[in-house]
C-alpha cells in the first residue's frame, strides 16, 4: 500500500462565489486567501495550504482527486508501475505543481475516466484553522501516523471490477470493504483505504454519475460541529440529500447536503480508525445502522 492519503480535490463550479459562501458559511471551512492567476478559489481545513480548489467553469463537476505518495521515490515507482501497465501519464509542470502546493505531480485517468493527480511533498504552511463558523476542527490527522487526507470521495465506476484492480494493483490503495446496498439490484460499492487509519479515502460506486463524483466527505471533530453545520445548511436553504444517519462500515455519523451545482457533501463525525496490519476486508448487505434516508432532488419534480 503506497498511497498516503487523498490530499485535495479540484472542483469545477459554474458559480465559484456561491461555492465559497457554502464552503465557509455552511461547512465552516476557511478561505485560504490564495491569489491564483486563473481565478480559482481555495478552501482549507487544517495545516494544508488548501484541501479544495474551486475553479470557474461552465459545468459543475469533480475535476480531479489529488492522491499523495510518501516520498519522491514512492511516487516515481508508482508512475513506473502505471507506465509499464500501459497507462498514459502526464507530468505536471513546476508552475502547475506550485499552484497545487506540491513538490511534483502527474495526471492519470482511471479506467472509468476519473482524473487523478498523483503527487508527493505537500508544501505545508501551518496556518491554523480559524473556522468562520466556529467549527472546532476537522479530522485530518491521527497522532503520529500523520496526514489522513481531507476525508473521502466516492467516484463513479460502471466497470467497477477493472477500476478496483487499477487502484489496488497500480495506484496502491487497499480494499477495505464491499457494500451491496439494499434495494439497488446488486450494485456494488468498493471502499478503499490509503496508508493511514481512515476507513476509506476513495470509494468506487458501480455506476455512472453526471457530476463525476457521487459525494465528497469532510469529518468534523464533534457531533455538535455536525449539528450546528446542519442547522446552518437548513437556514441557507441547502438541499438535504440524506438525513442524519450512521454508516455501518466507517461508523460515520453524518448527513448529506448538496453544494451549489449539486455535488453532495457528506458532513460527519465519529469515523473509526483502523489498524490495517490486523484487518480483513468485509462484505456487507447493509450500509447504515440507522438514518440516512435519501431524498434525491428529482423527487421534487
Ligand atoms: Fe461517504
């Protein structure tokens, strides 16, 4: 297992100003105040210079998921493995790396055409989080094990078995568990972890998604943080995709709200931490201990 964490996301938005208001005033993330020549805006949640890059676009979608490697050597080894397996790799320029606040990165498409940016050496500036809404903190590190990434994302993968092999054999994630959600006709979700105790950093959903991402997740430190955020989301008129609930696999107590443009954001707390040395992947036929009643926007039409 060579990937350290899912470090950042690039998000395309038709209304970056609205996304920033949502990110700061609802989610409680901090405007990173980074000047960008292309006009992107940045949200931070911890010591990292940013976790979400919000880029102006004529579509709303996930552009790329940034995956961190623990060293330049590990990063180069992963690129060699991908090239040997026949995947096209585009090395980022020094200027592009600087924009992402990383030492170096390369872009590759997974077999479902999700874009990954593989990088090493995040440039940390240790500006502490000052949440504009008073969120006590976001769970992104664990004691001495270091970075656990921003949270997780769930990527569409109609060809899920081939895509899972790509991640586990070439990218370097480990399979955590497989879920067959009830009432979804055998559709499968594979949850995968990086080399940190977070239960999953990237998951694969066995179907398509028009936004290029099924949801993204951020984990706050306390249930009070989650409750206050849901109050703010309700006040701001956000659509709730799923009510408060607790997942079986990662124990996350969370709700799902839609960002401007429609990307679902899971906002939770209580995620379990796992020692991978002593772990056996599981297969589940139930995703929730309680709650998480879904309400898709199309149900209103
Ligand atoms: Fe999730």
